[in-house]
């Protein structure tokens, strides 16, 4: 029986466990990345573990999220991250260098390596043939400290690509099609592996678009083979020596299969307010557009933006449209300045904004009230743009650019305009935005700790009896944006959990925080796919600070479930999903003999208001059970 590519790489990095779907394994981590929205907490946690030097081959701290400096807070965070990077042997990427995933693809990603990142879109590295996994900040801190990461061995889904893309369809349309077929929870507990003849027609940046947005499937990661296209890309970046050919065995066996005929794809769009709410642009129709935003870690590559420049050249952005473009890296911006493409874009009436995440995370460029915004991003959750009543559609760069000209959602294949083929180009080496560590010296390298940086909250060991008041009854597909909003107003406080906690769940229930403070000990009732979206562990740390003891839901998204356990909060699943309807705000819940029950297959939760006892499934591995008993991962590591 042949092996999948995913399992070949995992097997090569296996440290402990049985590499069988559903079993807990520990793998060696070669590289890590952090970004500044999650990074301050990562490095506070790394400091708490008393580590001298990171144990990975390479770790990089990127500054790409909190770059809008309207006060001292963001700049203080950057200074803190830089100082800790110097202490522990971590590379530091300065603001303006670009978006972490695009930069890592360009400069550091290597086929066959493992990468763990404190950002849910770390699977971008799968476009280079890496096993690249997004995780909570504490998991990344531990990976830097110990060089390992533990996870449940995933199943592997084969997506076979046939044919090749027609003009005006792109890699973005491929992943939108896969999302329509599998849904935002269809990849939970799985790795998505792309195979077939159609793979050869996709560049590495095309593949990276697909693996990047594979995070929206809930997948552990996505991966492409490493082939001649991979070699050509690495050569263009001056890194041909990093190339290694990798592929699945011809007789590899998969747990699930999906076939995508690239020839049959047409331009697609994800409609509000979910990445899997997908239809063809033609079916959606020519809706009026107010804003177009092109960029993000999904679609800010050189080839993406050169296509945009070609579409805009000699044209004029529609008078009713605001078009903003954010290149993915300083290399890309420099090349476009040199070849004249940047001038073509500016001449059309577009605005160029910083090489950063920007509007994708609500950091500026919020659309007007009631607007329709077309974005080449990866998420269109309600309110994520910073405007609660905006309708955000996710589209390809080609669809975004042509729609910016026409003023309505437009299928470019219907316009008769020719779209040139854009090839990758060679890039000159430039590390002027990188600060290298000068060795490691934790004693003589001080930490720059600004007044906004507060200690992360720590839980305590699990008591004999857990009592909690229901302070939220949430619906399906609650996102980490819902739990802990991320926008220009709150991002400066990512290192200040006490302040952030005041805004926890504010877009779902503005009284949640106050209700928790009054109750003291709290429980949340959730629906399906609770905690989907970003890897931000603030969505666990803020509830921890507010006294949340457990979340009882129909199902959980992978990263958020791990973050809850890392914080010592129990994620419990209804044995009978219909029980969800029995609960109401203010119900008093009790788990008796909690430490003993955590070791069982079923945990009993009693509602003292009704006297009824409910069965919940913990599904804890041995490691997870120990973390819950100790009150979180840090406590377990430190033996507290």
C-alpha cells in the first residue's frame, strides 16, 4: 500500500505515537513563524518557560498585523517582540517587509519541512510541499522551546485536479469550488492533498493561494507535491538549493476523494457571510460594488498583482468604487515599481496601501455603511471588515480588478478583454527589513516591556466540583472574530487581556462580559463548529480571564479547541445534540468529581435549575487530559 505525501512528511518527522488517523502523535517542528497580533502572547509564554535558545532550525517573528500606529501600544508590542527575538535566536521581520505567509514562501519555506505558525493561514507553506500547520500561540511557543508539536493524526483527503484553468479563472476559484463542495467544517481532522495532472498547470503562488484558504475548510493543513514548478519558483527567489522533489506514491490510499475539473471552472465568489457560501459570478449577477480590496496572504503575490496591473492599464476605476491594493512583500512592491506596473495601477485611480494584512483583519479600509465590498481575502465573516452591515464577497484578483472598472460584479470572461499570461520573475536578494539575532544572551539582552503589555492569564488545577452559570447560548459557526473581535480599535490591545476581555463576544451579545463578571464562574453553550476561523488564542484567554470553565457545544473547530485546552478550559461535546435546546441564560451547571470524570469517556453535567443530567463527550487524549487537570499547558510544562 502506497503512502500519501502528507504521511511521508509526517513519518519523517515522527517523534512519538502511532501514525494512524485518530491517534495522538508528536512530530518534530523544523520552523516556526509568529505575527504581531498573536506574537506578543507567544513571546510572553516563551519567556515564562525560561528558555535560552529556540530549538527549531528557524524561527521568524513577523510584524504585519498591527502596523497602524495611532498610539504607543502597537509600537511597544513591536519593540517587545524584537527584544525577545534577540534574546532567543529568532529572526525579526520589520513592519513594511510584508505579510508573514508571503514572506515565508519567498525566503524560508522548504519542501518536506514542517512549519508551525501562530496564524491559521500558515498552511500557505503547503504550496511548497511543506506540512505547515496553524496553531495557537502557546503551541508555537512550546514548539520553539522544545522543537515538537503534538496533534491528532489526521485523515487525508485527495483532491485530484484535471485539465487546466481557462483565462479569467484562477487558483482562487479552485479553492472556492472546494469550499462549496466540502464546507467550512468539511476539513476538520483532515489534511487536504492535491494531486493529478492539473497540478502541473499551477504555479507555486497559485498553489499557495489554495493551501492558504484551505484553512477555511477547518483542515489541519493542505499540501501540494514539490515538482519542477517548485524548483522554478525557488530558483526565482535565489533558493534553488532548497529544492527537493516530493510526491505521493502512485498507489497511495486516501480516506476521501474529490475530483475537480479545472476546465469546467468559471469565476466564483463567496457571498456574505461565509467562505463556503459560493456561487458563480454569472449567477450572482451584476450587483453594484462600492469597494474593492486586493491583497492579503491569499492573493498578494507578484503574479496576482501583475494580472491586476494588466487589467487596469489604460483604464479608469469606476467613479463609485474605492480600489485599494496591498502588495504581499517589499520585494513585490520593488519589482512592480521597477517594471512600471505600479505606475499603471496608480494611474487607474487605485490606492496603494502598506505591505501588510491591513483591511483583511479590519485594520483600516472599512467600507461605508451598507456597502458591497469585493475582496481577494480568505474570510468574509459578518463585521470582520470593521463595518457590521457591509456585504463582503470573496473573489479572485482578476474578478476584483475588472469589477473595479465596471462598478458591478463582473465575470471577466464575458467582457472580451484578453488577459495576459504572467510568469514568475527573478527577485534580487534583499534582507534590509530583517533583524538577525546577535547570538543569544538572555542575561544581557533586556526585554522591552511597554505599559500596555500585561501578563497572560493562568488557570488553576481542576477542582473536585466545577460550578458555572450559563452566560451565553451561541449558535452555529461562531467564529473567533465573534468571540474576540479583531479590528483597528482593539488590535492595539492584543497584549492586554484585561482590557480586551471587556469586548469579548460584544458583536454577539454586548452584555456577555458584564454577565461573566457578575457570575464569577461561567459556561458557554455552543452550536456546530464553535470557534472557526483565526488561530488567535485571545479567543480562549479572554474567556479564561472572565471565568469561563467549560464550553458545551455540538462540535468545535480544531485550533480553538486546542486553545481552550491549552488554557485549561474544557471543550465538551453534546452526546445528544438535541440537548442544546434545553439550556438558557442563567442556568446553574455542575460537574461533580470533575478530575475523575475527565478520565472517563463521558462527563455528566447537571443543570441545577431543572435537575436534569446531560452527557457530554470530552474526547481528550492523554496529554489533553493532563492539561485540563493541571489547568493548562504552561502549568503542565512547569510542573505546577
